[in-house]
C-alpha cells in the first residue's frame, strides 16, 4: 500500500490522515493529526483462542510525555502506570467500537492509540476514536463501520465542532458524539445545566459532522482499493437451542409473570428451570445430537438458556409493556435516602437506595495542598474535586480477589464527578479540596447514578454550598424491528437484556452529564431525544425524594473539618513567608499547629481544626507581609538586648531595633537601665533602610497615637 495523505475540514478546523507511512506490520495503521496534535492508531487481529465465548477486544490509549516536550518525573524517568485520563480515553475508544464488531467474532483484536505530539489546543481523544475505525477498516477486520466521533462545544449561542481546550473551558458544553451509518452509537457529555432541547440539538449537530467523517473514510478506502469486510455469521447447529427453548419457554414465561418476585427469588426460580433442562439432557442417549452438543461445550447450556430468557423478557416488554418487576416503562423504583449516617468525624455522609441498589457516599474536605497533581498531557495541572467509586464483590453476592480500581470503577467515578462539577462552589468562595468516595454496598443496576444522588446528599450534609442538587437515572431501550420501548431506571437484568444504557444526570434546571452506550449498531437522534425527555421526569421525581431527606446544604461544617482562612499577599513576599528551605513557613506551622498553603498569585490558605490557631497563623503572616511606612505606631515586645539597642517584635514575625539614642529623650547609659526583655513598648517606625532593616524609636509619639496602637493590639 502506498503512502496517502488526506485532509478533512470542519468549519476551518482541519483533520489530516496519513496512511501507509507508519507501523507497516500492524494490520492497519493511521496517523491522525489536527493542528500540532498527532495520534497514531494501529489495529491488529490474530487467531482466536480455544474456549473463548466472547469477543476478546483490547483497546489501549497510550500517552508519551515527549508529545508535550516533557521528561517524566520519578526515579526511572519513564512513563509508568497510565494516568486516569488515559484510562478514560481507552474507554471512550472501546465503547463505540465494541458494538460494531460481529458478536460471533472470537479472534483476538487489539487497538492501540498513541499520542505522539500534542499542543494545548486540540484534545487527542476524538481523533483517536475516529482513528480506531480507520485502522480497523485498513486491517480488513470484520466491522460494521465506518465509525467516527466529534466533540461539540457551546460558546455563547453557537455550537462548535472539535473545540479547543480553551473553548471547552469557557463554554457550557463538552459533548462527544460517536456514530455509525445506522445512527448515534455513543454519547459522552458534561454540561452546565443545559436544557434538554439544547442537548438534543447538540447531539444532532454532532452527528451531522460524524456522517461527513464516515463518508471521508469510505472515500479513503475506495482510493486505496480496500473493501469493508462484512462476513455472514458461521452456521450453528440449532439442535441444542431448539431443545432448550422447547423445554424452558413455558416455565420461564410463568416466572416472568410473577412480578412480585424479588431479584434473588427470580434468579433462584430460573436456576431451577435451568437445572431441570440439564437433567433432561442428561437423560438422553449418549449419542443423541442434543446431548453430544451439550457435552462438547459445557458453556452451551447456560449461554443458550440466558439467550432464551433474554428473548422472552424483551418480548414481554414489547408486547405487554410490563417489566420483570411489574413496573411501567417510565416508572422509577422505590427510593429511600438518609444523611449523617456516619459519626461527625466523617465530614459528610449519605446513603441512597433504589430498591436493591444501595450506595453510600462519604465526603472529606481538605486543604489546597491536598489537590491532586496531574501528570499527563492535558492542560489541567490540579484537581480540587475528586470522586472515587468502589464496587466490592459482595455488592453482587460474589467472592473474588480485591484489586486496584479497574476501568469500570475509574469510568463511573469520572461520570459522577462530571455530573457534580457544575454545581460546586468556585474556589474563591469555598477554597477546600473536596473528595467524595461512593461505596457501592449493593448493586442491581444504575450504581453510577446512585453515586451521583448519594454524593449530592453527602456534599450538602458536609455543608458544601452547592448551587443545586443533582440526581440521575439510567435509561434503557428495547428495539425489535420498528418497535421501540424506552425504559426508565433500568435494573441489572434490564441492562443485560436491553440495547442501550443511557445515564442522564442533572438538576431541575438542566443536564450536567450524559453517558450513552449501545449494544446495537446505532440509533436515530429522534429516539435518543425521546430517552432524554423521558429521563427528565425520572430526574425530578428522584430530586423530590432526595429533598425529603435534605433540601439544602447544612449551614455549618462538621466539627472535624478543617477551618480555612484565606488572605492575599504581594507575590513578591512569597519567598519571605516561605523562608530559606521552607524554614519560615515550617516555623509558623510548628508554632501554631496550622497548615499553610501559598499559591503563585499570593493567595495564602491557612487551615486548622482550631479557629484560634488559624487566626494566630494569619496574624503572623499578615505581620510579616505588611508594608510599613515611617511614622506607623505599634505596641511591641522586647525580644533581646544588645549594647547599642533593643530588638522589638511589633508585629507577628516582624522585628525592628531601637537604637540606644532613641530609647529616651535623655542620655541612656545602658540599654538594660531603660528596658528589659519581655517588656511591652509603644514604638514608632523611624525608617526602613536600603537593606530592609527597620529602625524604631520611642521618641515623638503623640499620646493619641499611643492610645490607638494600644487599642489595636488589645492592650487596655
């Protein structure tokens, strides 16, 4: 294949494709560029492994710090564990790609996207998503594409395709839309309480651009003489499936008709039916075709049984409009909420429960020094709001080893974080670093939205002055031919049997976060619009239930939360406060017990659980950084005596000297005859010399000046 360069333009924003230049041994590879950001995406296929009953797709996004002209920190000076942002981009690529591979495909497929160059204008993630489709098509892997993705921003009243980082930051929307020829296949969004109709318009606007990118991929393949591979599924002997369907259908239908069954009861009944079918197979002759098929593949029975159950559940929803738990299609499960669940040592806590889904969220308030330092390619250097999501195996009644957070945990935490960011107070009003941890104690669907609801309550319980409460619901969908049913607040089994998992979070005003994943090859924007509008009713219903538990943030912080004082100093005085090797600032901390953080702009944040200690540290810093003028009068204390004068600390951390000639209006023989260490004196700033030394005097102080100084110092 020869080298080909192709350029695509969107409203003056250019995307460049280079094919045939890099990674010649990969199945397919493309270099996707925009401005100075360049992402290499390679796709490779290898033969499937024995016993695999799923699509072994592996998607990795790799960041190299050389892309931004930086050398990694640490002892090894090389990239280590992928940062959280890289994990999220890996998921962003995987989610629209996975549904487009034939579900019968069992070959190992790996997609690797590597950012080779990056400026601070163009995010690489949507370039990597589109590049994954191109690389897969070039590798001629069976794929129901092309697929493409674009980002949509909203600046003022205008939608923008593929906005820069700055346009994302100042705008009210950060939306990624991915689509195939069949429709929208993935949506990921954060928004500043955007009304539903604006969000729908943005998705439609994005999909128009996606269709242009899809056509450009077709043009590229035609130019290269490459055909898109569409293979028919392999023929499968239906003997076993027919037997299981015949033996189990009536029993499964009867179980599904018992809407009063709880999830454990329904699962137990279905397991009994599956066991009965297994016994029926075991009673067949050893050479019977059904038994041979079952014995040759131990996974066949549970797989086929799940398929039959799924088909019958979907049919019940399509034909009868009833769900497995008896709810109507737009009905939300029973909700209970509690706040202040844990002792006050915890800064804020809440429990949100939606039937069997139970999430406990805990808030910790920290100082500015607790902000997370980000070591990745993206412009943000710190995070002051951290949302972490944990889902232990006992939450679904299982036992398995506990590992570090996986992609799912990282993704769900990021979604909840994105949903709550728009309502958090600005740093200037609430300088705390905020960490929320959502512990999933029981899971039966929609745990990510449960964490949004529980975290809203825990933030208000902690006294964080959020602008408005946020709630969320997961929407599902069943599509059979032209028949479509949208489900509100899906539970686990509906996620399994459905075609869509669409999470919508927001306030009463509008949407703050979206995340939509598909199991089919795409949906029209009109159906997505119906789901968004139906989700609003669920969101408002859930907000009403949350308001019954706690309707507004508490007025006071937890007694154990740190108290913060913020002052502003001249940036030129930062070095003075820090001192050589941090000596001065460490001394303030040791003296007062308060923690001191200083930003480059001169913002000083003082934290302590003891308000008096924080005020003491504040006084020291204000004293050290106060700009003095000749003639200022203070009350000070003698700290030491030398033959030619006495040193007086007249402000916290600020000391000056009274020369022996300035101690009295007569000749003083010895300094000790006039003053002693620890004695309080009223002094006036006589001069500040060229080296910054402060010379004081006791002479020429008017009685009114002395009285004012004593009153200011609290000395009666």
